[in-house]
C-alpha cells in the first residue's frame, strides 16, 4: 500500500491538534491575554496563529487526499472542494459581521478565488506539467462543462448587478438576491450530477493509468475513516484560526491607507482557503494527471460561486446588511479576459508551456492591480 496512506505523519496530526488547542486557549485565556504586554496580542499571537494555520491547511490536504483516494475520481476531488467552500463561507460570514458593514467583502473574496484559481493555480499546473511532460492531454468536454457553468454564474452574480435598475449601485434587490441564490445552487447541483453520474467519464484522466503506473493501492475503509476524522479536525482548526487571522489582516489593512483594502482582504481569504487545493492540483499536474488537476482547481472556483454566493446572500437577507456584488469595470475586464482565455486554453484538449505562461501573466496583472489599481 502507498506509504502516504499506510501511516499518518506526526505533523498531520500535531497541527490540527495544535490549532484546536490554540483556539480553545485563546477563548479560555482571553482575560490573561488582555493583561499581557501589548506585543503578545499584537504580534505574538497572530504570528503563532499563522504558523499553526498553515500547518493545519497542509494537514487538511494530506487527509483529504486519503479520503479522495478511497472514493476515486471524480468523487474524491469533491471532498476538498466542499471542505474549502465551507471554510470560505465561515470566514466571509464572520468578517461580514465583524465591526462595521463591509458590503464589498464577499464580492472581492469570490472574485479573488476565480482569479487565483483560473490564472494563478491553473497557470502553475499547466507550467509544471509542461516542464515535466512537455505536453499534456485533457478532456475538452469536461473542462467545457466547468467553464460553461463558471461563466454563467460569474456573469450572473458578479457583473449583472451593475446593470439592474430595481436598486441603485452594484446591488440586487432582496427578490433578485433570492432568485440568484436559488439559481446558483440549482446550477451547481446540476453540474455535480453531470460530473459524478451522468457524464462521469468526461472528467476522468486521459492518462490516469499511465501516470500512476499501478503503484498506488486504494486505502482501506478504516484508513479512509481515520483520514476523514483528521480532515474534519483540521478544517475546524483552520476555520476558527482563519477567522482570527483574517480579522487581524482586515484591521491592519484598514489602517494602512491602501487604495483597496477590501480587495486585499478578499485575496488573503481566498489564498488561505485555497492553499490545500492549489498544492494538490499542482502535484496532480506534476504526476501527469492534468484532468484531475483541473477538476480540483476549477471545481473550487465553481463551488465558491455556486455555494458561497447563496450563503452570503442568506446572511445579508437575515441581517439586513447591504451586499454589493457587482464588480468594478477594471475587474470585469479581467474576469472576461480570464474566462475567454480559459476557453481558448482548454479547447484543443492539449496544453503546453505557452498556455501556462499566458495564464500566469494575467495572474501577475491581477496582483499588480491589487497593489496599484
């Protein structure tokens, strides 16, 4: 049996346990922390929380791979996708309720996920695969399904609000929010049915057997259950620590005088929750499993819009806090460029070095405009 699943590494258990212990300690020791020197709360705790958070994220990646190996493709890739979406919803909802209302936070976080995934993560996957395997094959019908659903949901939720007239500004009315939420969930559910049942073969790797070489055995039910337990523990630790880290980042950026602090907070949230999937996708591309790599990467972006947007819409409707979803013109241009580029990149069913570099150039432009809009 593959060594990764035969014995759980100590770090994969230590970091989730440390994350949960730190969360409990911060909650129970709040009074002592308040009495400690200022640098402890301002620098010491955030630094420790960040280190433990990163370790817990990679622990979640390890345990998620164990569960995914037992479930097989494409069901396995859904494990981390749903887990990551759960983390993101928890963080965005908590920050929406943190301090004064920030109506653009959800929009910036969701847009950041799409840009980080479709330009940064995909670009890294394509470049890594091309450097190791020269050219890689994928199934155009599978990636086309991803892009069709992603394009529809992106435009409906992030662009259309700018052109409605029931409410002023980049917002939906309560009735429009409810409609978009229902449509998003239904469309994502329909996509999952197509991916896992109706057209499952469209999402399987073209060279899966050749890439694996028969070296990997399926973990047992017991090993998969152990991995699932540690995955849940890791995700709980990540959720609670990420809320503290992201809230600290938000407060720091608000006081830094930056042009777009909300956009940078959204990018930080997206990067925190996407880190396991990005690493997993790049590793899959390095093993010449490009379709699995794209399933992981594009699946996370699609789940973010299909599930996160409805969740934050519910929070907005229940709390009465305004939700501005419509992107600024600059970001809309980047979104259309990214979606069009993705359609061109995957249309032939084969990728190479140039394909990855083009995606990374667009990603670099996105990063530049975050800092100097």
